[in-house]
């Protein structure tokens, strides 16, 4: 009886060891040391576009901080997060202020086959702390004569989404009052009906490919924009994003 019990325990230990080995080998992902992304590509892509052409109120800042935190937590392990600032497109496309894959905080790792504590320390040092530092500075108003939102989105579409067309999940979060103002198009005196704008050379110039991208707009409401902002203005942008292939559009007013 004891012999059978011993054999059974040895068999169980062996089975657990084999299981742990398979988990360790099968779970290993080759990662780029600079981007922290899997060499095969990120599992998801999230691009944050922040319009800093005007300041936000303390209440708006608090709400946006909450939304930033929600987005940060929603990025899965091996998911790419990029942060861009609205700006003019001159000689080159916009470069992200932050671009790293989430390496994982170690919560999914086994104590037997990995080092969760080291993973969490690495995650905090190389991903989470730099990300928080960038986001903290993003809500400070910059100085700009223009607000080229469409041009920025076009640039982000080519740098954040086009290289990772196979990513399972693609998300664009735009933090802006959506008051487009550039040489191509300006909404400072009002937004036209989208169908009218769609037929213009300006739209053809700034059109982007947002196929299968989920779009969320954190719509900064401003006292100076109250004659333009509102349902019809959001409707213009909803049509704008859908016409470029966005699979979903949501807007949340940040009063």
C-alpha cells in the first residue's frame, strides 16, 4: 500500500514538474530590449493623442487623470502604448513622446518557474514610472498657433497602427476640444456638415486609414468654444472617424 502511495506521489510530482516546464517554455516570449514588445509584434496597440494647445481646468485635469489611469490599466501584457502630442507635420511624421509595450507586472507568473518580484520591479522601473512621468507633463498647456488635429491623427495612423495591422486590438484615445485649426481646415468659425467637408481637397489631404480602430474622444469643453462645440460638432467628428474605417466611436464630454 505504501509502495503504491509512494509511486503515486512520485507520479504526481513528475506530472507537476512536466506541467511547470511546459508552462515555462510555452510562455516564453522573445522581447525587443528597446521597445519591450514581442519580436512577433504587440498583441494590441493603444495610441493616446493629447491636444495641449489650451489649458484645462483643475476639475478637467482630475477627470482626465482618472481616464489616463483606466487606459493604463487596460493595456494588456505585451500591448503597445504610445503617447503623442497634437502638432504640425512638417518634414517628418510625429514621433511619440512615449512608446513601450507593457512587459507585465509579474502577477501572471508562477513562483515555481519565474521571479514575479523581479518582474514587478522591472515593470515599475522601465514602464510604469516613465509612463506616469510623461502623462503628468501632458496636461500642461503648450504654446501653438495652430491645432492640426486631423493632420496629427493622419500621422498617428501611419506610425502607430499601419505597422501593426495584425494586432488583435487597436485603440485611439483623443484628448482634445476637437477645434481643428490649420492651413488645411479650420473650425474656429464653425464646423461644416461632414458631407460637405468630405468632398473637399482639404479632406483628401488629411484623410487617414483607421480600419478596425476603436476611437474614444475625451472631449474638452471650453467656454471659448461654446458656440461651436456640442452635439453637431461631435456628430461631425463621429462621421469623420467612421468614414476613415473606425470600428467604434465614443465621446465623453469633459466639462
